[in-house]
C-alpha cells in the first residue's frame, strides 16, 4: 500500500470518505469533519489479511476533497 488511500462511497453513508493511512488505521469522515454536525473519527485498524478495499467505494485523490476534509486527512497521515 502507498502512503495512504482515500475512498469515496458516493454519499451512501454519513462517513462518505474513508482514509487508510500508512499505519493501516481507518478513519471515516465527511466534507465537514470538524463541524459539530459533521463526521470525522477513528474507526479501527485494517485487519492484516485484508488486501482489497472495493467495498469502501472508489479510490480518490486528496485534491478531490473539500478544504476541511483535506485538513482532516493531512492531520492523520
């Protein structure tokens, strides 16, 4: 796995985006993760035997996120 991966499930859930960082930590978040009505939290670690992530949505780039979502990711990678 590269330094980190971001997935977008197209808005199917409140935690639209999923970040997996180099330590294999998982974070779920939306476009406003620092807002009281937003979502941004640690969700656990990727199981060692998990190698595919299609169920999380489409892989996207950091630049595809809102400014607040980019800040959330940058603080966790």
